[in-house]
C-alpha cells in the first residue's frame, strides 16, 4: 500500500470516528419527536449557519459547478452573488424568522407540514411530501456521484463500491441520530470545508504565479475554446457568453437563476429555520453563513476556470480535454495533478464532508417527507405509530432510490441535475411558501392551485420544451416525433422562468376569488 494511501486511510478513519461520535451524541440527546425532527428547536446560531451552508454546498457545487466553470468560465460567479444575497441574506433576514415563528405556533416539524397546517390542507402536506420523496433522490443521487467520482479518481476504488460504502456510513448516523446528529456533524464538516477551500485557493494562485498573472493567462487562452462552445456563444473563460446564445441561457436561466432563486424553497434548508430558539439567531448566522458561501462557491468557480491555465501550461490541453469531455472530472483531475499529496488527503476530507453534510440532510428530509408527511399524516391521517419510527423507514426507502440514481445517471450530470431539482422546488413551493409567510390572504384553494400549476408546468416545460432536458429524456420524441414541441429561443429558457411566475399568478388569482382564512386560524398561525 502506498504511503499516501495509508495516511489517507488513517485520516479518514479518525474523521469517521469523530463523525460517529457526534452521531452518537445526537442519538443520546434525541428524546422526543421534536428532537429527531427539528433538533429540539434549540440549535446555536453558529451551528445553524454552518449546517445550513454545509447542506447547501455539496459536491454538486464543488465538483459539478466547479467543473461547469472549467467549461463555461467565470460568468458563474454571478451565482455566488445570488447564493449570498438570496440564499443567505434574504433567507436568514426575511424567511427564517417568519418560518421559525409560524412553525413553532403550528407545532410543525417538517417543511410540508408547515405548508399543510398554514393552509389547513392535508393534501398540500401529502402532495409536498410525495413530491420531495420522488424527486429529491435525484438530487441525492448526484451528490453521491460527486463524492464517488473523486474517491474513484483519488484512491482507485471502483465507483460502485465507493457509492455503497459512502451511503452506508451516512445512513447509519442519520437514521439513528435524527436532525441533531445531522446538524452537529454538519458543523464539523462545514469547518473542514472552509479550511480546505481556503487552502485550495491559495495554492492555485501560487502555482499560477499570483492573482493577476493567473487571470491574465486565462484571458489569453480564449482562442482555445472548443469550436462547439464558440458556436454556442462562449467568448472566453473570463467573459460572459454572448447575450441570448444557448450557453448564455444555460448559464443564466438554468444555473444562476435556477439555483440562485431555488435555494429559498429547498425543504432541507427551510426546516433548519425551525431549529433555533429565537429570531436573533438569524442575525448572528448571517455573518457566518455569508463568508462561508463565498469561500465555498467562489473558490470552486475560480479554481474550476483557472484549471484551464494549469492544464495548458503543463499538458498542452484545456481542462475539458483532460477530463475527456466529462466536466464532473475536471476538479478531481486538477486536484490530483496540481496539488501535493498532503492536500489531496485534506481535499478528500473536504469532499467527504461536503457530500456527507448534504446527503445526511437529504436523507433526513426525504425520510420525513415520505414517512411523516405522506404516509402517516396524509394516507393514515395521523393514525399510525411514532413519527420517528415511520421516518426511519422512510429514510431507508429513499436512500435505496438515491443509490439507484447514482448508478444510472449519465456523465456531466451533476450541475444540471442540481439546477433541475432547485428549479422544480422554486416553481412548486416558492410562491406558496412566500404566501404562507407574508400574505395572510392566501387561501387553501390558492395554495393548492399554485402547488399544482408550479409542479405540472415545471415538469411539462422540462419534458417537452427545454431542449437541454427534453432531448436526452426522449419523451417528446416518443410521443410527438419531435425533440421539442416548440422551436427557437423558447427551447433554451429554463422551466423556472416559466413555471414559477405561472404558479404565483395561479395562487394569487385563486386566493382572491375564494374565501379568506378565518381570523382564528390566522391568529393561530401568526400570533396576535
């Protein structure tokens, strides 16, 4: 066994021992359903910020979006702005306090239950739970892919084995320790991620001759952009794509807006707002969460783009060529070739931490959605056993589904699959979630209309119009004998820009046309 592999094995073993200790600590402190579902509503703001950030930033951001930046360029840094302004500031300053107070008043322990109780609708709770349970495994699957691909590249472990081992480790402490264990381990993982990405940025600029030299060199490589990308609107790695071009639409509507706006309606993130004791916690968390997201996404996108300089100077090829056309392999290839062995070990832990923090939250959310919201609350109308036991069963089922996705999804899928899930959540949940928090006039009927219109229109556009998804799926081709049912620029527009406004309009119009909620119910939701 090579020395570096032996050292890596020891470091990973120590890391896993600490993780399992934190998982055991979560298990010991889980006495009630609230402890398992919302961490007892007493989480420290520092842990909230790190857990929220570590859940938000997974291998999808580091490997998938970093690789996308290696192909598309630094225009993706606009997503960093969206992540901080929308995903941290607006989320913590506006959505967080309202979610905490209403969730506490209604005794809601999941995101679907918050919506269901606010709108007095078992259907909303059940449908939302089913939607999360069906589509979140896709997101979990691509997080698994990101982690397994790096393990495969760094250690030479077969991809299939890497997926199974990784899944078993995360499932063990999520199923036993609940959200307390998840958030404790998230905080540790977030700290490791911050340190690792900071070192990666410093090393990269040092290797490439400093900040100015690195960016100037990247600008000068503009003539090496592959012809296929040039035809799609690519103008160089330090420039935005040509306005209105296919790559511009992909970058702006799918990646920047799809993820940047969709973050507000992510169930696994929204539930964290219900874990703190007071509104003051959110103000403190902003000052931790903002720099954390800046370091995570900003470094990944910068390093991904600059990897082109390193590969060209050392191998005479750009990053996409080194990775064999698979953008998901750009960051792993760069780390393994450019970084010293000691950092490869550290970065391995960073990726393990990023994957485990996101996966643990996804597993917990999928389990609560299927077990508590859909099965127990909707199908059985609450007439079943303990929420915790049913949730654990739901976690196990959805974990199996996500593993299947990790085996069958195609290459270069990480960034796009992330955007698909974020966009679907934005269309289905964001209008009614915002209405639940900020508009007392929104009715049960209006919320149901928004939920259905957002879900159906998003899935329809994705399947039959948006070429980047409709063509690979092949459903439109099979039914209508055409790749997309509409041609022209519309095929480049991401579903989030169509479905979310339609859902909002439906929710508002139907709410105004139906009887408003009773004063007693609104007082229960919002307090006096």
